[in-house]
C-alpha cells in the first residue's frame, strides 16, 4: 500500500464512520466513541497527507499490511448496526495501526 492509498483508505473509513454516526443518537455512548475515533483518524490522516515519506521501507510495508488486514475486518461489520461494538473495537485497533504507520514512516511527527 502506498502513502496515497493509506490516506485514501482512512478517508473512505471516515465517510463510513460518518454514515454510522448518523444512525445513532447524539448522546449515545457508542456515538461518543465513534466521534473520538473519527477525530483521531482525521488528525492522523492529516499528518500522513502533510508529510513526505518513503513508503518502500520494510517497516512501512509491514505496518501498511497490518492496516489493510484490520480494515478488512472493519469492512465486514461497519454496515451492520448489530455488530457496532465489534466495529468500534476494530476501529480502535485500526487507529493503533495508523499510529504505527506514522511512527515508522514519520518518526518525528
């Protein structure tokens, strides 16, 4: 996965999170969790988009693979409201995967 593909993946997820958030009451604890996740992913996407880095290093490739794997799990549940708790847990893992990409690609960010 290239730098641009990782940025696009996060953007696509932000859109899906927005749709999911819209189906929940504003004071719902799950909505609050999704709001926090969305804000975190948005900030991390901005960091990735504002910085140039080598997306051909083995560290980046490994981190991007982890992101792709977790994204596949999120895709399985994000459109199913009955799987909301599982989706939130997977999204939290995905945030960690993005943090890892930033750590290996932009160590001083």
